[in-house]
C-alpha cells in the first residue's frame, strides 16, 4: 500500500473515532463546542477529499504508463487523394507530408518542385525557395514534427553550401550563423543538426552552433546520398551513408553499426518508429532489406505489386511509392510484401515524383 493510501486510511479512521452520540439537550447547550467540532471535521473531510484525488491521480498515471502502446495511434490521417495547390506560401503551417517533384530537364531556373501538405488542409501548398538557397535547393528535409524544413543552397555554389531552417508555421528563417554543410538533417527535438563537410560528419547545436562531435567519414559523390542521412525517431542515433556503405553513430560520433554497400532508403523515414530497425538499399543487387540494431541480422523486404521503391514506415508497415507519373500512389504493406493496400493516391498530372516524406504523426499510423 502506498504512503498516500496509508494517510487516507488513517484520516478516515480518525474521522470515525470522532463520531459519537450526543444527547439533544447537550447539543443545544454546547453550540460553541459543536461549531468548533464542525469546523474541525470539515477540515478533515477536505483533507481526505484532497488525498483521495491525489491517490486516484497517481493510480491513473501509473495505469496510463503501464497501458501505453509501443506505437501511438496519431490523430492525423493522410488524405485519400493528394492534390497540389499552386498558390505559394512561405508559411504553409505544420506539415503532415512533403512531396518533392523531380526537376525538369533541362532545369527550369524558376522551378522549385517542393510541396507541403499542412495538417489543416487536404491540398499540398507550394513552398518557394529563398533567394539564398536558389531556385532548386541542393537538399531539403522535413523535420520529424513537421514544423520545419532544413535545406541548403543549390549546387551552383557547391563548394560552400549554406544551410537554413525554415519554420513552416511562422515563415521565419534561421540561417544557422552562415554555417555550411551538405545534406543537413534535424534531430527530432529540432535542437541538433547533423551535416556533412567534404570529409567529415558534423553534429552541432542549433542555438549555440557548438559542435557536439565530428566523425571522419568518406562521403559518396552521388547527390542521392542526401536522402540517406537521417536521425532515428528517439534522437539517439544518426544513419550516415559513406562511400563504403552506411554507419550509424550516436550523438558523440561513436560508431554503433556498419553496413557495407548499403544505404538508407529515405533519410529519417528509413527508421522504424521504435528506432530498432532501418530500411536499407543494396545497389549491387537492387534489393531492399530491414536491418535490426540488436544484431539479429537482416531480412529481405517483399515488394508489393506495382511498387517501385520503399520510402519509409507507417507503424509496422513499409510504405512504397507505386505507379507511374499520372497514377502515383503510396502503398503500405507488411515487411514481407503481404497485406498491401493503397495508403494515398496522388493527383499531380504527369509530373514525376523524386521522393515523399512525412512527419512522425503519420509515421506512427499502424494497422491494428
């Protein structure tokens, strides 16, 4: 029995001991004493009531902790069909999902193929680039909570790509003190950035710009490796592609895992919601697998019908990009490829999709 329950029992016992029969005449003659006793009993009742509330609250809190599911069902739901709104906005609001379209060829300097699906709307809003990042930013990544987008300027200034964080709710831009880096990724709490230099992986604080760690890595030359750098949902690890494969490091830069010749499929979305598994792509055989961080090995991912490539997780299921331009859709399936279903359809015309990512609210969607 807890201390609160002991106190409650003692209080109730004291109240019971206080209760006794009083003759009618004695009650009439001792009004002052009665009032004093009545006040005392009221204080005891109030204390008992407060104790009961405290006990119930504590018990409920313990029960909630015990009953909490491993994957929380979110309030947010993806729309059945995603459409684009060509009206641009620098502050579209917290995002459920971001769609990055493939750049046209030859590249239109006025093209900025990124659309944000706000939490309050069913149409994705065009997010324009800033003058600083240029018409087609070199890399762009959504924060885990959907409130920010971190990006770097386009490849015409490849030697010193300047980073910036766009607050999607307010439109404010944090230029991170002019720091430069490639493929930056925000930690789930939005307080730490991981980014490449030409030779190293840097992890530094957003507010102080103080480096937490530097890890020597040999980064691959392919621009697509930017889609691989991503934080785990618990914020404890970073997956970083290199020329020889992928390393997973903690916040101090200490290597915890290595996979040769494999890379994460889509930044932070590559991580399962429990931060214990990661989706990897093997370019040698064109296959996808799920690696477990507990060292129990890898399992090959089954490809659903009409699926092109996996983009991340939705609860316990893997989400694939399926279809072709004009008929794109997201397909959610079990890791072995079974129980496939359409998670979302796209109404984009014939515009090709480069990638899709989503916030943690959608990442936690699980089929019960």
